[in-house]
């Protein structure tokens, strides 16, 4: 148990470090840095009105959520912390600890900018949570399982991105929302001082750096599992394929996100309810039709 926990933390640390490096490559001078904002780790802040419990609890809760979600990510045969039968549902729940951590820190800082960031973070959750769930539902229907390992095995013959391109695009967009990357980085906008990151320093800044890079790494890894067959692939070991797919998907997300101007919270909500949710429902209907026609993985 201890060895597994240490391995998961090590994988998260390495993954977050590589993610931060990749993200800086896509950053353009003069653009909104978002979660890639340079956190001043050597700076210790003494915020007069901050809450002594909520403010330091924020990054701990966020990092815990990312680490717990890593448990069910299959990086190869046998390279998984625990194969839960409800692995996908588990990920959906625990990864939102990041939202809770950001909200705690924003409210606990008790500055106008941080509190505004807290409200924006919660509104962004409302915007992405339903269409993101629909992106998961299509995969779950076709794989007939909530297990991440079973979903990978169901793609031995054909990746789900081929059968569900709408669901894949939906996941890319909502994944960017969930990880607060361009164009959905308003909670960390320069206009509000970088949000929570503008009001942290020392060890809390380091934890935020790992947690926020880790959530992007996790979103890309889960996307690789759901739509790209996870560690499945010829010749190379499974873990190598998983790394290639994860960072390839991450590069695609970051590159596409930078081509669109940053969106306001109101624009995100409008995008979600007017476009993303209808697309998600359409994808679910198409997947249902494929299942009735016998298209996709055969029943065990």
C-alpha cells in the first residue's frame, strides 16, 4: 500500500513537471498565463484578513484530489494503483476536489480579487460539468463498464475516437475548461491579479504549481484512456504508448486552446448550454444507435 502510494505520487510529480515544461512552450509573451503563472515560491505572504485554516487547506485539498484520481489511471498492464469497477465515476468525483481547493483558498484569502476568482471557479464548474459528463457517458455505454481497465480493453480493435469523434471533441473542450487552460482561464486572469496564484507564496505556491499542472496531466491521461486506447499499441511497451498519447493529447489541447481568444464566464455558460450539451446528447444518441446496430466492441 505504501509503495503504491509513493509510486503514484512520484508519477504525479514527474507528470506535473513535464506538463509545466510543455505548457511553457505553448505560452506566448503578452498572453494570459493562466495556471502557468509564475508562482513566486520564494515569497511568503502575510495577508491580513486571510482565514488561518481555509487558505492553507486549499492547495492541500486540490493536490489530494489529483493524487487520488491518479489511482485508477492505467499506465500499462499491471501499472495501475487500483482497478475500481467504478473507476470513471470515481475520477469524475475526486478530480473536483481541485475546484473545492481553489474555492477554499479564494474565499480564505479574503481579498477582492481572490473572492472574485472563487465565484468564477464555481461558475466554470457549472459550465463544464454536464457536457463533460456526456463525453464520459458515450464511452461508458460503448465499453459497458465504468472500469478504466475495461474501457482500455474494449478498444483493443478500434479506438473510441474513431467511433465517437463528437464525444472526443466534446472532451477536448470540456477538458480545457476543467483544467483552466486557454481559452477558459478567466479565474486566473491578470485583471484579477492571477486569482489564487497571485495571493500565494512559499510551500503553498509549490503545491499549487504541482496541483494545477497535475490536473492538466490527469485530464490528458484520462482522455487517452477514454478515446485513444490508453496503453494499447504495437511494438513499444504500454507505458511508453500511454506517455506518447497523454502528452500528444495535451499538446493538441494547448495548441487549439491558444487559437481562441479568452472567454468570459458568461460566454462559457452560453457555449455549454447552447452548443456543448446538445452535441453531448447527439453523441449519446449516435452511440446508442451504434450499439443497436452491433457496431463497436462485442459483448463479453
